[in-house]
């Protein structure tokens, strides 16, 4: 069962990486609708990965409990060792890709916020931002 959960977690992780790479490409091209359309799939893959990771933890814990006194590396076969190594590599890749994605998201967010600030000037009132009297320059017609 452990091998099955490891392969499933690797598959989910690779899918998440692929989706995140697509998100990066779409944010560069300002294809936000495509990004938002993929969001439910990405959330589903993340939940699936978390579930499989919990099962991996459970299986390893069970192995350790059943075989008290034996070190974990001795309990796992070569394929399981390889799968765990691949999982570490893919998690590291996801971390790097998420950092790259976060930089793009932050840049786009700052751009939109600066545009909004220019259109509707605000000032801080305690912890809240409130439109200043100069905000009357913007008029919305319905």
C-alpha cells in the first residue's frame, strides 16, 4: 500500500507543478480567465496530495510500530526508497516554482493596486483605507 500511495502522491505533485507552470505562463500573458478556470482542479489536486501524504505517514508509522527496533531504511524496499527520493525532489521543484509564481502574483497585484490608487486616491484612517475628497474625479455611470 505504501508504494501505491507514494506513486499517487508523486502523480498529484507533478500535476500541481504542471498546473503552476501553466499559471505562470498565463499570468505573463494576462490570461487570467484560464488561470481562474484551473483553480478548482489545482485545489482538488492539492487536497488529493495532502490525503495521500497522510496515508504515507500512516503507512510508515504502522511499519515502524509493527517492526519496533528496526530502522526505517531497512523496512523499505528499493522502489519505495526511490519514490521517497523522487518525492523530495518534486517537493523542492514545487517550492521553487511556487516562489516564482508568487513573485509574478505580487507584481501583478502591486500593479493593479497602484492603478487603483491613482484612480481612487485613498488615505489611512486608523487601520482602514478611505477614499479622499479627491476621489470625486471618478464618476461611474450605470
